[in-house]
C-alpha cells in the first residue's frame, strides 16, 4: 500500500544486497561512522517451485544471500575494527532493517490470507470454515506457536488493510514492530474509519514518533480515542472482563507462576485480603515472610485445606529406575511442569512415602488398562478429619512413576480398537508428548489426535496418537493438511505437510534416561 522512500534497493529476483563501508548515516545524523551501505549486484535467482518443498532445504534466494552476508568474515572483521560511533550506527541501521523486514512480513501474511480465503471460496468450503489453518501455516513459517501465529495474522491484516500510515512508518524503519503492535492493540476497539483517523494523527508524521516511549505512545493513542469514541472504551472494558482467566506456567527452581487476569475491582480485593491476612499473622508472631504467608493463604483459601503443603493431587513423575533406586543424576520429568533434578524427584518420593506409617501402597496400571508392571501408582497419606469446605481425608499425594524402555527410550503402551482414547492411554500420550506436538507450540495438550484419521482406518494406539492443543487439532482439519507417523528409532515422530507443500517433523521430547 505504501512503499518505503528510503534508499534500500528493492528485493527483486536476481539481485542481492551487499555490504560495504560507507561514512555517515542516512537521515542526516552527523559524526563518523562505518555502517553497512547497500548496493546491488547480480546473483543466482531464487529456487524453482519444486526445490522449495524438497525437505525445506535452504535455497540461494536473495534473502538467504543477505543473511549470509550479514555474518560473513568481511562484515565481522569490519565490526571488530569499527569505532564506537560506527557500532552504534550499525545498531540503528540493523534496527531499521528489522522494521522494514517486519513490514514486508505484514504484507506477505495479509496477501497469503487473502489468497487462501479466495481458494477456499472457489472450492466451496463453507464460509465459517474459510481461512482455517492460515494462522497455523504462518506460525510454522515463522517458527512461532500457533497462538502467536493467530496474533501475527490479526496484526498483519489490521496494518495492511486499515492502518496505512503505521505500515509506512514500519516500512521506513521509523517504528519498531512492537510499537506498531501497540498501535494496533490500542485501536482494536474502534471502527475502521476511526482507526484510520487515529492512524493518521499518530503515525501520519513519522518524525513525531521519534523519541516516544511505549507509555507516551499509548497515552497519545488513548487521548485521541477518548475524543473520538468514549463508548468504544466501555465496550472494550466489557470485552476485557470476558477475557478473564487463570494460567499456570513453570518458574525456575521447581516453582510455578499462577497468574490470574481479573477485573480491577476483583484483583485489588483479592490482593487486599491476602495482604490483611499476612499483616495480621505477622503481627501475631508468624515467622514466615509476608510474601510466603500471602502465597500459602492463597492456596489454603482456594483448596479449602488447613495447610498449604497438604494439597491432594496426582503427580506424574517420569524417571528411570537408575535415578530412583541407584542414585543416578538423570533428571526426571514432572507432568505439567517440566524437567526436575533427580535429587528433587527422589526427595518427592521419600516425602510422599513418609506421610503414611505403612509406606507406599501400589497398584499396577498400564496405558491400555491391563497390568504390565512397567507403570506403578503409589498412594500415600493418612486419615484425618474433613477439612474446610468439606474436603475429605483424601490421600495427600498420588505419585505415578512411569519408566522408559531401556533399549529404545520409549514408554511402554498397549493397543486399543476403540474410537475414543481410553483414559489411561490418554494419560500415557500426555506424559510422552508433554505439550502440543506442533512445532514451536508449547500449549497444554487438550486433544489426543489420530495421526491417520480413524475414519480411514487409523488405529487407536500409541503409534497413531499425538497430543495436540485445541487450535492445532482444528487447524489440521483444514483442506490440504496431511500428517503421518514416521518410523524413527528411539522417539515417536510425526511428519506434517501443509497445504503449500512444506513439511515439518515433530519428535516427542526426550524422556529421562534417553
């Protein structure tokens, strides 16, 4: 829509960008500098269409040549010998190049969306299903998670179709991708016409963006938004309340971040209640720190227990017998968290067993429902009166240890002819795959998906099942997506082929002992 007026040569076929030392800096800044200047020379053209899909090998396209040039020995030598002022200028030049590349990605993503939707319409895909899988393909191409791919697509369509001034500033390197994202995010509640008005007032003069930090940029956008459409802010606040959620993600040192996005009144009330409890207990001589008391009180009030460290739950701890019994340092895997030290895993087992005078009671459980002896569930606990909120005397902890086969490193599994995945087999798949199997997606597993669809003869077994998040499972149902299980020694591998013909391999993460 808007082309850059900088002196970058266009990335046309058969032309590559080369770097040479040139004094000064574009834009009028004075001072000595030795920066990459751009020139053009002939080079081999891009790959043929057939070459583009053959294992996704790198090609000799202009962009790959530019990438190689940036890390060439000549450029690295020039960087090492440059002055401090020259190095700063190089940083600015590269930052502008990143912004220009981001603008190009915006245009490409928007064009890809339009092309795929048109193809879906021509082929008779129902309107509500047109565009399915677009964000997933963009995410794979950019090595991002599917959730991030959806945000990238929305950002690209907003800039390409509704915010031409912001896109132009991004193309010219005057605006970073993050600040362009802020412009898109803060105007999402407006109509298209009002959004273009804000776009013109804020980004119409790119020089006015110079020196603006995130806070000042957001403040300028909101000031204009208040003037244009105050009701839009009310609608945005209502929508934001519908987006409240709670999430849990790993933190360092076998801790977790429990995060809640709440309406402001509720969030402040929760924090105030925890603060009051902490201050009261500290005043009565509680030796714990204020933050510790608040964290423990949060757990106790949510779970209804009298002690925060007595939460009844099942923990699936994947470890080798060497780590458990022989003192090996091979790390274990804690389902829902990630890799944990072997010493921590052994300590968890020891503490669990010590809570019951008689030690562990065990029962044999297999992924398919029968007993294989490879999976042991250990139950520990003691009888105690019913706690607050009616919590009964449940076992303090269920600890499930799953062992890997010593030769292949794979978990042991059983076959099933059922269409729906049995609960124990679903648990098995979750432990093996840990998170969604789509490359670059770390979302929790929601679906156990048949790689070869059940409707065409796919079996319900560990080889033909993979753990996927809901979005990735829906994306692969779009026209043109294919998946197959690949015979790979050691770990379960799936090959994914997108409608554009690109292939990606997804291998189950390594388990302890492999």
